[in-house]
């Protein structure tokens, strides 16, 4: 969130990275911190106003970590997300029904992070919206946002199952 970044920088930090952290972003911040010149980033031609359901660069990054570590990462992360998603949706529904802002904020934040780590950008944005509503205790319209979240989960589940079935490997050319 913008206010988190501003708070960190005003507290004297040199820079700020938000989760999920991409290797190229971490490298860029470390290079700036070491005084190295930072190459200009070309604009992303695929960037548009519509947020993708699954951004492949996040799973690609996990695959790089998986290859470097020799540990299986992608499938366990996906399986854990698939197992936890129905419970998190239920917790969010109950928090909204009870107007429980603390639970709504906590669960939406956790769900946002678990989805964002493998590039579920639209899911993360919807969770961010729910989290922000919880912070403002803004209840009208939150059920509709939860409905969008359910739809997004339904949209990405088959994509994630397919990715987990192939071991998280990139498609072969």
C-alpha cells in the first residue's frame, strides 16, 4: 500500500519493496543501494489496464528458485492455495456477515499474499480492495466484491491445477 511505502521511506529506509518480491526488482534495489547505475527498464508492451488472472513471470521466478534450490516449490504452493482457498472464502463471508473488520483485514491480506506469490494479480487486487474496505469499515458493496473474488478463484483453479499437474514446468516449445 502506498502509505506503507511512505511510512518506511519517512522512517529513514533507503528503498521499499512490496510483496511478492521479484528477483529483478530485488536486484535493482540492491544495485541502487550499492551505488551501481541502474539500467533503464523498457516499458512492458503487455501492460494494459486489465489485470491478468495469472501473471506467468511469478511462476517463472518460482521455477528459477526451484531449479536453483533443487526443492519442489511450485506444486506445493499451488496445492496449499487450492486447499486453503475455500476456507478463506468462507472466513471472509463470515467476517462480512459479522462486520468483523479485524478478521476481514487479516484474511484478505493473507489471501492476497498467497495468491500474489504465484502471480494471481486480479485475485490479489480484489483482496486488496476487501482489505481496504475492512480498514475503513465500509460494508456496503463488500458482498459484491466477495462475489468477484469467488469468481476469480473459480477462474484460476483450473489454471493452477494444470500447472501443478505438469509440476509447474513451463510449456515446452
